[in-house]
C-alpha cells in the first residue's frame, strides 16, 4: 500500500477520535437511533497463504437500541505472497463487503463493551500467478463467495461519541483459489475507531 494511502487512513481515523458532536434520530415514539461511521486497519489471514495481508477499510451503522443495531463494512488488502518458490509464485489480494446485525454489552461501571456481529458477507480474492519452468507464465484468477460471516470484539468509549474497537472476524470460505479444489478459510484481526453522530 502506498504511503499516501496509509497517511490518509491514519488521519481519517485520528479525526474520528477528536471531532465532538452529538446528534440522534428521534422517531417520536421514544426510540432513538444513533448512526456511526468508522475506519479500521488490521491483518487478513487467508488459509494456506505464505503471508498475511495488511487490511484497511471503512464501516458504519445504526444502533436502534443501546444493545442492537446493524452495520455495513468494506475492507480491502494489499498484495501479499500466497506461495513463493522457484516453481510457483502467486500473490493475492482481497475485498470484503459485509452487512451484519450487531449486539453490544456495556460492562457495568465501565466504558468498555463487548460486541458481536453476525450477517452476510462477500469475500472476493484475486490471485496473480507466475510459474517458472523454463519460461514465465502469467495468469490471474478471481474467486468469491457470499455466505454467513461475523465477529466478536471489545470496545472502549473514550467519549459518548468516539470509541475504539479490537475485533476478530471470520469471512466466507473461498473455493478453488489454490487450483486443487480446497476451500480456504479467511479471518481477520482489526483495530477500528468510530464516531457516533
């Protein structure tokens, strides 16, 4: 990933932590919904890959009650080695689009909370291949799957409007990306910052 992209992502995440404003959507029946938006960085681990990829993305959602809400995300990765040897060198990158239901539990007397999410995501892998056996052969392969995905994590509210979250997520398996018929698991570990309106 280019230095400029990393810098912009860091600035965006930092600004979410420093901006302070309070807004909510009141439906007139005593229910209040609280929208939020955030950015996250982390690592994406594709089963059987030589290296884990650096992941980054955005997410946002609405809390309809202090416990339940919905959340959408888009995450992407840099290119990393799937295999790297004299006969076979492949690089992969991933994109994840997800829509989840969320549940949070605020620990009594604390600003810390536990968060779970469960929903549907599309996990898309792009593979670039170079084979070495007397000549270089270049090729690309794309695979994707849409299925159940989710995650669990811990968060901390620095203010009523700004929080950070550390999360473990799992994504749909992707078929045949390594050309031998195996399903490859994908999971990630992320650190996110969000701002509530």
